[in-house]
């Protein structure tokens, strides 16, 4: 047991994964590199010193001084990276614990609401019934936020839950649009679609690709309705799905508030919310696009956008058909 | 009347679930920890077990292992109802003999009750 535990410590790649850090930021790798640099420097100075300096004691003294300086430097560098690794590990653990601990009381709340609703619904008047919907809606919102936090944590640990199956994107897209329709109607937004039916089926994790599409559609609806003086005919979200060369291409266009020029470079960053968005909508965690980009990237696809402030935004992503099919 | 054993450390969840099962015509017995749950499983021989995984005294996986290794109770169907949702947990539970695996946060109370009815062949 003791031997096995110590042996696992030597697996540097596994240690780095555990800390959620890339190899070049891993303290173990930094320690190894610094060790090689120190040994290399000692050997080089010994060779140079023996050639140019006659007194071996002077050579030994110079090598000793350089080695001590390098050791101090390597200690400082390795410690800094250790702190970075520790901070990264603690952040991931914190998200995991908080998310799991939040889920239990939330389930209690959700199920108790379900129970009360079933037991008392026909005894209440319309305005009282609405309170159940407030409770339900807020449980749903909190659940979504917790799920997003968990997904981010899994992305960072490279442990996204995968359950690959053959997926028909036109069918999935129609299903998502149907689910989003109530939200679109409530926001006075019309969804228009152009779906190419004969798209090859792909082999992927359905829930992940669903998350990407849902995030993009929900954003488009949100930011269409956030535009105050939008003319009714402009509150439209256009969705196009087709095959482009060797890729499947999905585009979601809105005529909403758009993204300010200075915010464009940060749009896929975690927890980032554009200034004009937070002015109109206090809701939102700034995690949706980070999650969408991470998932598309994992599926070897590309994601991008074009946007003009106050004119609207078009988000698109591609998925390579061949690569997704080959994985079978 | 069919008997359901609910092994869950959240007493609030037990109360809600117990009330709805009673209205659906089932008898619910419950345990707040793994050891009591396993003991009740042996003594009461319920028609169905609903099992959480993170439990005091005995983990849900241990209960699954012990139930499935016991000739007298190994045929009792077990539904795992938890908030753990990694693929490894799902696979392990199914491998150990769980009938189905439900993530609490992803199901409404009505959906869980429907799964219970289905498991009991109603």
C-alpha cells in the first residue's frame, strides 16, 4: 500500500491532471527541469573552468556559488508553481463541494414544491398558484447554475462526462427549439429555422452538444428581448443548420443588443459578462459561452461569432463529420 | 400493500417521499444510515429498495454488494437515487446489480414515482 502510494507520486502526468494544470505549469515538471538545468550548468562550468582556470579550488568555488544561486532560484520558482497548483486544486475542490452540497437542499426544495403543488393545486386561486411557478422556476435556475459550475469544474479537470451515441442533429435541434419556444414566446421573440434534413448523423455525447445549442439559443433570445426599443419585426432569432464541406455548420443569429467592440476578445472567457448585457440583464453567470467553446473544442470543432453593437450577433460552430464518424 | 425501503440520510426528503408513496398506496419504511438500511433489508425483505450512495456508517455501494451477495435478499430490486453523476459511479452501481440509477437533481418527484411504479410492475 505504502509502496503503491509512493509510486503513484512519481506519475507526473497524473499528478498534473489531479491539480488541473497543464504540464508546463506543473511543479513536478518545473522541479525536474530545474534539476536538469543545475546539473547541466555544473558540468558546463566544470568543463569551461578546467580549461581556462588553473586552480581547481577556484573552479570548485565558482561552481559551488553558481549552484547555490541556481538552487535558491529553483526553490523560489518551484514554490510559486506549487502555490499555483494548490490554488487550482482548492478551487476545483471548492466548486465540487459547493455544487454537491447545494444540490441536496435544492432537491429537497424541488420535491417538496412538487408535492405541495400536486396536493393543493385545485384548492388555490390563480394568483396563489403562481407562487408555485415562482418556486419551480427559481429551483430550475439554481439547478442550472449548479450544473454549469459542475461542468466548468469537469472541463478544467478534463473529466467531462461522455456517453457517445449516434445523434441526428436536425432532430436534436428541433427538440431544443420546441423546448425553448415557451421562453421565446414569453420574450416576444420569433424563432425562424432553415434546417437541412439530410445531414449525416454523428457520434457524440448528446447531452454535451445539447448544452452548446441550448446556451446559444437562450443567449440569442435573452439578448433580442434585452433590446429596449426593438421593433417587433426585428425580434427574430434565425437558426440555420447545414452541411458545409466536411463539416456540420450551425448558425444562430439575433438582432439584439450585440457585443461592444472592446468586449469581443473576452466573450468566451469564464465568468465574463459584457457591460451592455449586465446593464440590461442581471441574470446570467457568464459561464455559457465558456462551456460551449470548451465542448466544441473537445469535439474537434470550431466556434466563433460576428457582432455589431445594437444590430445583433451571429454565433456559429462547426463539427467535423469525418472525425466524429471515425470515432465509432 | 407493497413495501418500499428508502435508505436516505436527508430526513426532509424521506418525509416528502414517504407522504407521496403513502398516497400512491405503498408502505414506506426508512433508514437514515447504511447499517440500519441493510438490517431492515434483511429483516423486512421489502419489495423495492431506493438507495442513496453517500450515507453514514455504510456507503451505498457496500449495501449493494452485501445485498447482492445474500441469497435471501439478492432478488430485491434496487433503485439508486443520488446526486453523484459521474460515469464511473453509474457503471459501478449497475455492475453491482442496481436496477436503475437516477440523479436526483435531474428528476421531478413525479418522474421518480413513475420509475418506482415501473420497477414494482404497476
